[in-house]
């Protein structure tokens, strides 16, 4: 039995994932097992707990921002994990990945400009664009032979017709689970360069990649123009509640502009707990992450087999990366309302409805699988019982 097999929530907490008020507001009932928000149910790597424990044991919480050590730890990690050499001077710390995206959009575009997203995609992208008074330009992904692909023809047409200034890329892609290949990214970069569009690449899921795929950072293709959100340790190490976000901007002029904006808003420093946990994660978390990836792969294999034999009406898009799975539930032949009734009220499962990620995807569901396999198995058994 691995440590990932145990559910640890029998202590006082206010985790959003389990919060009754949130669940009721979103799913119409709090009587559900939650598989929605991209948090993990797993305990973090022991190295993270040890680092945090040391800080707590000091019992002194003076101002302390060892940011340069954080940047060094991230750079070392990218070199050993992704064979990517990064320049420590190109990092800018922000309080979170979404904060970083919001600042970049505001600084690099004007109100009314077009920002392209590849739908269905993480729902906060559209929110950030709209609340910044910019225009959401959808570039829908295509399904070709059961696999999601980018529609480059549509990218080019919309760049020209919709005043697109930024392409907000999600790599690995939440929720469809693609890890974009080097060739796909090269095509996107070529189009962006041709039309003077900046790619902002959200790579928060970069480390959750399974054997069949290889992660390519935009930073490995073009550092002159495009911007990488190297992300944060949040998803990799399950530390969403304390993680900061990291921008990587090599272009000197853009770097200075963004640094100035971030500093003027006092968003450039996190806190000591976050910093030391991040250093510990990237320095000593490799073994834990390798075990996690094996565990998640085992879970995906189990779900794949279960759906094929027991619930063939539901189609799994086998993820190349992320711990979200994307399910096509159109084979159940139910309306959007009936699907919600079935999943939330009858099976008592809080899966995220596909319509969160794009209005046209009401026949899809996203499930977060970072839970013990026994919990996942129970969920699918419950689903099968109510469908039968
Ligand atoms: C693609 C993507 N970007 C950003 C975030 C959130 O990042 P943060 O909490 O650092 O703002 C998430 C969380 O699920 C995500 O999936």
C-alpha cells in the first residue's frame, strides 16, 4: 500500500474542495464526493513537510524572502527534469499564476484587444480576459482520430480578423490532457511571430506528464518574444494553498516593464513558508513525484479498462498530462440538466461540467483523479449503478 492510497481529511480544515457551501452553490447539493477543483487529496512530499516544520519550530516569522534561492531551485529542477537551461535573472515572482496572467494581459494589451484561447480550456482564462475588458477570441480545438489537435488555419484567420495580441496557451492542456508536441508548438510560434502576437504559455501542469508524452516548454523554442509562466509548484507537488507563481521573461524590455508593474502593485514577494516549501519541493521532491506519476498512471489504466468493459457509453480521452481526465458523456443520450441530475444528485459525484470550459461542451465532464484509487473506484461503481 502506498501513501497515496489513504484519504487524509479527518482533521479540521476549510478546503474549498470539500466546503459544503461551495458544493451546494455549484452542484445544488453538498452530499457529493468532490472530484472538481484541481487540488490533490494526497499528503505532500516529506521534504516539504520537513522544510515547513523547521520554519514553524523557529516560532519567529520575520520578513524573509529568499527569492534568489527559489529561482535557483526552479532552474535546477528544469535542467534535471526537462533538460532546459533557464536564466535565473529572467524570473519574476508573482503571488500566483493567474495573478501573473492578469498583469501580463493588462500591461501588454489595450482594452478591446483580442486574446486567443484554445477551447475547451481552464475557465479562469476567459474570466481574466473579460474582467480586464479585453475580447475573448475562441480558437476551438479539433478532435482528429479521437485526439485533440490545434486548428492552425483558424488560429491564422482569427489573428487577422480579431485584433489578436496574445495567445494564451495552456500546456499541458487543462482539461483535455494534451501535452503539446514540439512540432505543434513550433507551428504556433511561427504563426505568432509572423503576425507579431505574443504567446503566454501557462505551464503550471508541466511536471504531470505521463510516459507516452514529452513536455516542451515555449522557453525552449523562443525566448526572444514569448513569455512562459514557468508556473508554480502548486500542481506538481499538491501545495495549492501556499504556492506562488513564477513568470519567465527573457526579453529585457518586456521583463523590465512587467517587473515594474508587479513591483508597483507589491505583488513581487510571497512569504517564507511558500519560499522554503518551494525550494524543498524542487530540490528533494523528485522521488515523490515519480511515485505519484506511477500511481496516477495506474489510476488512468484502471479507469480506461472499467469504462471499456462496464460503461462503454462514456469515452475517456486518455490524458498525456495533468491529473484531470476529460470524459465525453454524450453516449448517455441525456440533456445537460439530466446529466447534472445523474452525476450530482443520483451518483453523488461532483465532476466539473464541461460547460465550465466552453459553452459548447455540456456533453463532457472533467474529473480530478488525484485521489486514492479506492475513492475513484467507488465513484465509477456508483456511476455504473445509477446508469444501470
Ligand atoms: C492551467 C491553470 N493555470 C492556473 C491555475 C491556477 O493557478 P494559481 O492558483 O497559481 O493562480 C490552474 C489551476 O487549476 C490551472 O489549471
